[in-house]
C-alpha cells in the first residue's frame, strides 16, 4: 500500500509536475569552458554532413582535414583554458554541475586530444597497403557492409570506395573521451561512456584485411562492453537510490554524512550503505572493464588483435586515459570517505592485474596480443598509483598516462609498417631478424619496448618510478614489491622480442617494412620524442601533472 | 504497494538478463538480454525516483532509453554484418581469436 | 761514497740483465750469454767490495741498511722496499753471486747448442736478482717477493725445455708445492702484522718478548711450512726429484746450492722467533731429521744420477734444518753446512752435468761406468766433492756435518739421542749412496749403449768453460770447511746476528766424531761390496720392498696422486655439475615454471564471449562480496 | 662555476658513440679510428681528473650539482673521491685497448644490406658503455647512479648477444643460440637485481626524501634522519642484491661464465674488468655509507658468501675446458676477494679491495685479450685444441704467461699488492676467514698453470702449427697493460695515497676503526 510512502513526498511529485511553465529557468552553460568538447563534437557532426554532401572523391581529404583542424583547435582551447587558470585557481564545475573543469580534466583532455591527433594521422595513412586498382587505400574496409570477398566488396574496391566515416566516428569517440574524465555526475558519466564506446565498437569492425577477425573483435567488444555498461548503469541506479541524486558532490556529502536531514520515510534507502557499496562496486567494475583490469580484461587481447591497428593504438591510448581519469575522479571526489572499504579490493585487483598481464604475456606469439597483455600489466601499475590516494598519486597517474599513451600509439604505428602479402605480419616469428633487414625501424620499436619495460632514460621508467613512489609513500609498499616483481617478469617478454629482432637470423619469406607517408612517420616520431624527453627531462611534465593534481569538489 | 518491491523485481530482471547473456548462444538474444538488463536499471531508477520524490530518476530513464536505442543501432549493424559473413549469429562461432 | 748504496746494485745488476735478455729479442742471441755472465760477475764483485767493507767494521755494527722507497703504505700497514745487509745476508750474497757466476760460466758451455740460450741466461739472471732480494730484504713482505721470485725463476728453468711434457709438469708441480709453502709464509706475515703491527725484521724481533708463546709458535710453524716448501722438506719434498727435469746447471745452482736453502735462511733469520717457541723448534728439528733420512734412503735407490743427487740434497738440507731446529746451538752450523754444501753439491751436479754432456744426456747410471778414464778432470773434481759430502775427515763436509751431529746430541734428553743417532746413521747412508754413485759412474766397465737414434755416445771431457767452475768448486769443497772452523772464524762472523750458545753433549765430541767416521766407513764398505765388487746389472733388479718404495720416492708421489690429484679432480667435476644443475638449475627452473604457469593461464582465454562474460560476472560478484565483507569485518 | 670536468669526461664517449654510429656503412675503418680517438680523448680527461684531484682535500671533489627531477628529489650530482678517480682511470685506460683488441671482431663477413652496420654499432656500443660506467662512478646521487647502473645493461646486452667468436664449437647457428641465451641471461639476472634495487631506491626516497648521498650521510650522522633497524636492513638488502648480482657473488654468479664465454674477448673484458666493478664500487660507496648499521649486521653472512665465491670460483676454474669460461670463474673467485676486502671493514681490506678492482681489471684484460688473440687464430675456445703454442708463438705465450702470473697474483705484479692487502685486512679482524681465503692463492696457481701447461707447453699439436705470433696491433694492446701491471706492482704508492683518504672516510661513516695490534711494535 502507498501508505508507506510519505504524503509530502507524493505531494512533492505533484507539485513539481504541476508547477507552471513560466517557472522553468534556462540552464546556464559555460560554452567557453566546454569549448574543447563542443569543438570536437561539432566537427564530428559536420563530418556526418560531409559524408552526406561532399563527393566521394574529395571526402577523404575534407574529413581528414576537418578532423585534424578540430583536434588541433580543441587542444588549443584546452591550452587556453589551462593558461586561463581553469586548471588551478578558477577550477570549478560547469554546465549546472554536470561537467568539472579542473586540473585533471584539462590535463587528460589535452592528452586525449594529442593522442587522438597522432592516431588520426595513422587513420589517414594511405601508403602502406599496395594501391588497389590505382587508388590509394587506408587500413579500413572499402565498404564495411559488404560481405568479405563478396562481389559487392570487389566492386567497392574497384570503385575506390573508402570508409571515410572513420573520421567522424573517431571524433565522436574522442568527444566522449573528453567528457568522461570530467563528468561530474553519474548520468554524464554514463552518457560519455556510451558516446565514446559505440563509435569504437564500429571502428573495430572496419579493418580492410582480416575482416573476419575484425568483425569478431567488434562483436566481442560490443557485447562485453554493453554487458559492462549495463552493470555500470545498475550501479548508478543503486547510487541514485542511496543518495537521491547522481551528482558527485551530493553523493560525496551523503557518504561523509554531512547531509543528515534524511526523510525518515526513506531511511531504508537513503544512506543505506549496502546500496552504496554495491553501487560503487558495479560502477567501479564498469570503469575497470574499460581500463582492462583483471578479471575484466578478457576482451583486451582479442579486440586489440582483431581491430585495425590504427584503431587499436587509438583505443589503447584513449580509452585508458579517459577511463583512468573517470576512475580517479570517482574515487577521489565521490568516495574518499570510504576508502577503507574499497582500498583492499583495489589492492587485490591491482596485484592480479600486474601479475596476470605480465605472466600471460610471456607465452604470446602475436605482437598485437603481446602489446594487449602488456597494456593489462600497465593498467595494474597505474592502479598502484591510483590506490595511493594522495595528490602525488593523482599527478603520478596523470604523468604515467601521458607517457604510456604515446609509447603505445608509437608501438602500434610501427606494427602497421611490418607487412607481408596478407597485410600486417603480426606473428612474432615473422619479426625474426627485423633488426638486420631494417635496423632503424627495429631500433625504434626496441626503444618503445624498453620504455614498456621501464628501462631508465625512457618515459616508461619515469612513469613507473612516479607511480611506485606515490604508492610507497601512500603506504602501499607491498604493492610496489609486487609491481617490481611483475616488471621483472614483463621485462622477459619485451626482451624476447628484441632478441627476436636483432639476434635471430632473418627468414627468407620474412615481411617487408613499408615506407610510410609523413603522417605515420610523424606519429612514430612524436612517440619516440615523447618517450625520450619524458625519460631524460620529465621535470616540466611532472610539474604540469602535479599542478593539475587537484580535483574540484 | 511498497515501491521497494519494484527494486526486488528490477534486481530479478537484471539477474535474469545477466544469466541470459551468460548462457545464450545467439548474438541477438544475448543482446536482448542486455537490453533487459538496461530496462531493469530503468525500473530501478523510476522506483527510486518515486521513493525519493524527485524526478532525476525518471529523466535518467529517458536517457537510458535513448542510449539503449543507439546501442541497438550499433549492435545490430555489427551483428548483422557478422551474420552476413558467417551465416550464423552464434557467438560461439566467433572464436577465431583465442589464447 | 758510502757503501750502503751498493746494496741495491747487487739486485739491480742481474735484474737489468734479465730485463735486457728477455725483452731484447733475437738481436742479442750472440752476446746474451756473455752479458748475463758479466752482470752476475758484476754483482759478485760488488758483493766482495761490500764484504771487505763489512770486515772492516767492528763485529757489532756490521749491518748496512738502504731504504729505497715506500712500497705499500696503507695506514698501519707500511711496507718499504729497503735492504739490510748483515753478516748472515753477506754470507748468502757471497755464496749466491759466487756460485752463481761460476754456474753462469759453466752454462755457456753446457747450453751451447740450445737455440734459446739467451732466454736461459735471462732466467738465470732473474733468479739471481730474486734470490738476492730474498736475502737482502729487511722485512718479511719484501722477502716474500724474493721468495716467490725464485719460485718463478725455478718454474721457468725447470720447464725450460717446455716441449717435454714431463718438464712442463715438473715445473708446474714445483710451483704448486711451493705455493702451499707460500701460504705458510703469507699467513705468518698476517699473524705478525696483527700481533706486532709490522713485519719488518728489526721491530718484530725487538718486540718478540712482549707477546705470548702461542703466537710465536703459530708464526714459527707457519714459517716452517714455508721453509718445507722451498727447501723440499717432508711433507713438501715431492717436487725436488722431478725438478731435475731442468738443465743441469739449474739443478746445481737452484736446486742444490742456493734456492732450496732459502728455507734454512728463513728459519735462521727468524731465529729470535723460534727461540721463543720451543715447540716450533722441536717440530723443525724433527722435520729436518725425518727429511735427512728420507732423502738419504731415496738417494740410495735412484739410478738416475741427478735424482740420486737430488735425494742427497734433500737429506743434506735435512741436516741444516735439523741444526736450525736446535736453536742457537745449531744456527751457525746450519749456515756453515749450507755454505760448504753449496760448494760440494754444486760441484757434484756440475760433475754430473759434465758426465751427461759427454754421454748424450744419458742420466741412467746403469748406462755409465768406467768414465774415470774418459773424463779425468770431472772425475777428480767429482771425487773431491764426494769425499767432502760424505764428511771425509779434513774436507769441508766433515767439519760442518760433525758440528751438527754434536749439536743434535747436545739437545740432550731422549730427543737429543734420537736426533743425534738419526744424524749419525744418516751419515752412514750418505756415505753409502754417494759411494754407490761414484762406483756406478766412474768405476767398473763401460755399460753404455747407443740411444734410440743409434748414435754411440763418445764420452769426452767437457770444455774449459765447464771444467774451470768445477775446479773452483772442488777447491771450495776441500778447504772451505777447514778455513771456516779454523779458530771458529765462521762462528765469530755470524754470532752477532744469529747468536750462539755452546752445546754440551752427553758424550764426548771425540766419541761422536769417531762414531760418525766409523759409520761413514761402514757405509762406504757396504756400497763397495754391493757395487764395487760385483758388476752392476744394466737393468735394475727388482730389489727389496724398501728399494722399490724408495725408487718411487717412498710412495709419496702415489699418495699425492691418489689423494690430492684424483680427489681434486672428482671434487671439481662434481662442483661443475652442481654449478650447472643446482645453482643454474634453480634459476632456469623458476623461469620455466613461470612459463608453464603462463601457458596454463593462457588457456582461460578460450575465445568464447560467454566465458569472458562469466569471468566479468564472477569478478563483479567477488568484488561486491569482498566490499560487503570488508564492511562486515 | 668552473668547467664541468666530470660531465665532460662522461659526455665525450657518449658523443663518440653517436658519432661512430653515424659513420656510413662503408667507412668501417673510419668508424674504428673515430672510436679509438674518442676513447683516447676520454683517457686524457681522466688523466686531468686524476691530476686535479687532491687526496688531502674533501671527500668529494670536482663536484657538480644541478636540479634535475625535483619531484623525485633528484639532483644531477657528480663528484669523485679517491676510489672513484681510481676506477674512472681504470675504465678510461682500458677502453682504447678494448677497442684496439676488438679491431676486427665486428667486421661483417656477409656483406648484408647496406643499412646493417655491425662495425659502427659495435664500437658505438662500447663507447656508450664507457660513458655510462663513468657516470655511475661519478654519481653522488643515488638515483642518478641507479639510472646509469641500469641503462648500462642495454648496450652490454647488445654487445654480448650481437657479437661473438664466429665459430663456436658446434658451428655458427649453435653459437648464435648460445650467444642470445647468454645475453638474455645476463640481462635478466641484472634486470631482476636492478628492479629489486628500484624498490629499495623508492623505499630510500620514502624514508629520506632525497637521493643525495652526502645529504643522507650527513643527516644520519647528525641524527636528523632516523631509519628503523628493519627498514635499514631491508633497504640494504635491496641495494646489496643488485650489486651482488653485478659483482657477481656466489650464488648469483652463473650469468658471468655464459656471458664471458660467448662474448668476444674485448667484450668479456668490458664485462668483468669494467662493468662488474660498478657493483663492487657501489657496495663500497652506497651500501656502506648509506646503511652502516645494516652493513655491519650483514657482514658475517657476506664474508662467508665471499669466501665461498673465492674457493668455489677457483675450483670451478680448475674444472673448465673452455679458456674464456675458465677466466670467468677465476674472476668470480677474485670478486670474492674484493667483496671480502670491502666487508672486512679495515683500511687494509678496503684499500686492498679498491686496488684489487683496478689491478684485477688490468690483469684480466691482459690475460683475456691474449686469450682472445689466440682464439681468433685457431677459432676454438677449448683448451684441448691447443698445445705447444710457445714453440710456434713464443711472444704470445710469454705475454699469456705474464697475464696468468698476474692472475695468480705473483709478487712484483700489481695484483699481489691488492690481494695481500685484502688478506691482511681480513685477517686482522677475522683470522679464520683470512686463513681459509689463502687457499685461494694455491688454487689460483693451479688453474693458471694448468691452463698455461695445456695450451702453451708440450709438443706442438698439428692443430696449433699454423698459429702466428702476436702482430703489432696486438702487441700495442698487450705490452702497455703488462707495463702497468709491473709498475703498479713495484710502485703502487700513488694509487694507495689517492685511495686511503677515501677509505678512511668510508670507515668513519661506518664507525669502524682498524683493530690495534696486540703488541705495539718497538719502532712505534
């Protein structure tokens, strides 16, 4: 019976509904501070229009140009905001409490935009595949809808079709990623999650070669992603039930008990810790899925392997940055009050992630899967920094994300270069003796591998040192030891690849190294540059990160 | 009647959906199970919204529907293209990549 | 100019020679040997100059010192390169340079046909330098340098004919056995440093009084070990016999006259320490006694003339060590016997060398015989040296050995009797095996046969460059003893350094001398009966058990081989195995197991979406449960 | 601010490495000469350092200090004490000879694609290693040291795995697998050591808040920085483990024989004579000074391990069939001596250990390089394949013998001084250990002389008949080394005078005094 529901509450429903329209006051949106996101999304929409109206011949150029300009502009906007002090002093919550504009948000947005930019270069690369019927082709299917090997596809290829939709899709994804770490209420969080996930599902399915694997990757990613987001949503629902609101601030204040005037009628839901705990666990799980932490990691290897390599690189970098950003905000803003509940769990997750990723990677035979597992291991290392629960921890994670994302994109960019008749030669055995055949490429890849392994003088070491330092200072000493051990294990398989490239005799039918256009070259060059600079002189970026280390409440 | 019961129902639906995802082979059905889970979430939102006496929950439910719709678009596109190439929508057939 | 500064030159001259000859290259092949001999002679002349200078001084400040430079200064540890020339060193210096020069001369002829003669002389000079360093050092560490230096030289010279595996092995063996001795010396130095904070002779000897007898005994015993190594005393004697692989001049100089006596020098030099450690002294005496019998017995059984002489060297040094072990009573006589022995043993070896020279390097005495007709000078000198060594009254050996035997009895008590009687019996055996050598080599009728190449040896007298040294040494072996004991000259000369106390033997010296001479005559007689009257079989008879044991150095080598060599081989082999399987295996094992784990975990990634979903679902469940539990507990 | 001499000394070879790597594929000889030139230049700089260094002055001199990574509390701090100078000198001295000895080691026998430039790579890597080693000898900031201590592994790894004696016992293919096994083993051992050290380094930061050796030592001295006993011990172990792997100390030694066996002789020299010294050096500089109490706590165990290394290494050397592996095990034995000397905590022991590092470097270089020349002639590492070499190549045999005699530390040659100092230094505090260690002397003689006898003496084997004697280039490598050995054996005073003050500093940091002799000798 409805008697259980208090009368005023019921009445309130009526009143709210019954209020006259005149009383609605227009929401106040700080467009300037949201400009990065708006620019990217806007460009994406434009891109869709371009697909509709621009002739097929020139679409590629228009789209690529549009995307690059949009990302560059957005990045400029981020820099402008940061320079305007929105990262530090003027940090506040915009868009009616939906989106936070603060240090971490801007820092991560900047990172995502740069990573996106260099990835877009890979998307636009058209020199690697041999020309089909006299027109250059990129790494995406001529016509995604066509059956692989079918006549329609042949026709499409003959006609020189290309899936230029990838650019707007990428832009949408980036748009979502930009919102994700700056979302300041759970609804925005969820929307952003979907906005950057859905395009990625599609992008995964668009490989030109090995389309079966590509589609399989897409299906797996999609189903598991949807599954995960369902959990997330349920978690959000429970948190809403717990706090009566989805805004971070409110939930936080309920968590640390600063809101006490609870309607007695709602006593059984409002402030019910069971709801809080379960809700947090579910939301957290959704984010851990995105960062690829054990045991929610199993999509990673398959998707990384099946997706078109440029997409893999983009996704590996972008998703991790965005997801860790969101995770940080959630843990530092919403539930710092209950760290004693989630910290042990996160410890466990971090440990199994580090060890699991490193150990399983040892026996991998496909370079893309290898990198996938290494990304899992790295997720573990970053988690160690997240757990620190200190400003130092935040900044170390931010720094690590920058270092990691550029190394990853660079590594995958190199993977796109090593090709044989069947497209990219991703099987490790094919990489034997690469160092003999083309020392430069092998050397560059070796640099990336060493960075992954965290050898000093590379960005990888600086990052690893930063997070471990933060973890140790935050009282997670044992975690550091585990991290060190798993780094040792991880080192083994990075070294294995180097051995393969340099010390084993080249195979007769080995792959050739394609000479890329300046686009991919730029991507790789940026990767190397960031790796070396962050390795030799990380101070400037550490400063940046530590200035950006404070979340706005 | 006590809105808490709606929560129990929602939880039940959610679990059914999840179980369905785990046991069903056909990609479409798996996908439908996921939709079921989303709807369970909606129900939860609405129930809580009712209990808290504010509208956030109901509005969120609308958002969820939109997202679900978008998901359907993307999902079906992918599943269909997979079906076209394999002539089967069984998620177990799609296991080229493993180990 | 003051003569101290000459001391360094003593060492420098031969060292320069060594450097020039070894680095000089083929250019010097023609003059090398002359240069080497010249430099040896130079340092002899310097020695004489210094000697005359010392004699000029009053007995108690006959000590010259020369400080060259600070060698290894580390806080308390101050090792200097500085020399000290006192009567004891002087005696040695004269012996070394004198005999050394003679043997250089001898080698000119002996090594004439060896294309590597230059290098040979280089090594000889190196040896002289090291040996002089040994006796001139004013601290134990520098002495150690000379000590190992002579070891190196002896290694190089024993293995001079490296193409002969036997030679190479012998050289290695000599070095290794000596290294065991060196362990003793270095430990002794360590104890000294930790006890006295120094290891220079004077301060150590001055502060001996303030330390415990235990420490002194320890030092004494370790020094004894060192001496055993260098001087081929039981149990480290095994290398000397094999060392005869080296060219004969080497055997004469290094393994008879000088290097092998370094042990005696060490003991006498450290007399002060030994005086404070009666147990160490007794040990020394016992070692000496045992060795003198051991060597003598071995000497009786060998048919190889050089090995027989090597055995005799061992036993003679046994006498010296015995004497040194008797303390102040014996030090002087130890040195005196050392010097006389230097003369006659060198003479004997050079004689042997000259014989081999004439006999196509045949060493088996059973292939000799009747050589007195063919090489008269050698015969003459050899005979004189022979008489000297067996202690024929009036010749060098008689005086020195007799004194030692008296001193042995003088030790008193049972020990005195045992040692004394051993010494006397030793004299008899000495007489026996030396006579044996004489008879087998120079008497009877000729037994030599063509060698493998079928060329008949034509025994002939050696060239004058070889005979002259032999003559000189012969003179020495005849008169040295007499001159030394005339008015106890030698005693008075050394006493300030070594100190001396007159021994009082339970029986009259006359009786002892009589007994000794009698034993000697018996020994000669027996030898005459066995080898003089009957003719010697060209092939060695099987012989008694003792004989056969003695031929094999009383099974000492067999013992070494079985226990040390075989045992060592097994040890190393098993260790190599352990290193590979255990130490390495652990690591590789861990790596392998991680790999295996990886392989198994990998299977979880089975490619089925639904199982991935299960892991997510399970994960979520676990996490929720965990979180709730966290709150519960 | 004066001329940054230390940085320059380290930078020169680094620049050289880049320059050498940049030389076009065809100009091999140019690359070689360039590398040689740069190494000689570095030698000059090192000489200047030695000249400018004043033994009487403060502990660290020629210091440089610049902010680097303030967030990590890291300053780019360089400075040398006597020990550092000695080791820098050693490194700079050996490099030209290493390069000269490796002159033809990296000539590609297959003229592959024009982009594959092994020769340039080889010499560039050697110079890179030199640069990093020098920095780690100069660093007074733990983090800076750690970075180069680790980074050093990479070029070393390529040197070991990428270049080797072409003809292994079972042909090129087998040799290649052996090589990469050795390289990986080397890298993993040292990487694991390094990572464990990383944990300790982070721990140190958490405890101390910065990485400056001097500041931490000072802070500990004036009590402003307190370390819990357990913490200090853990950190000490973390550091020591890495150094013990590098040194290497039993039972962490098994990578060394593989590495030295498979690498070319010059690279083997690089490993044992230079790179491994960083380990022992770091024990002396960091373990002892940062964690004095823990060092004292661990001393007994470490001494026992060192003792085992000494005897064990020597025995295994005796058992080897492969010349290079033999030298490797000999080195293990010698590292045992060094570590023993360091932890004996006496001036003799530690000065001896430092001298030992230098002397062992030179003597091993001499022995190993000659061995390398021999191997390059016959193409086999097996002792059994040789015999009677001294007959056909007397000079080679002679130099080999001298190298061997140095290895068994014959008085008059440099190693004797250091070995004896270590023994005495150990004996004065731990008599029993000192005495047992002397067994090492005998065993050293055993393996050296057995090696010499089997390879050089005896009748000439048919397989060795063709062997030519040393060429001019090879003489130019060996003769100077032997000269240094003899000089330092006769007159080590300059070296000891430089090292002693540094050792005194270390000892005072550890609060240890030499045990007094029980009898004050008369002359004092």
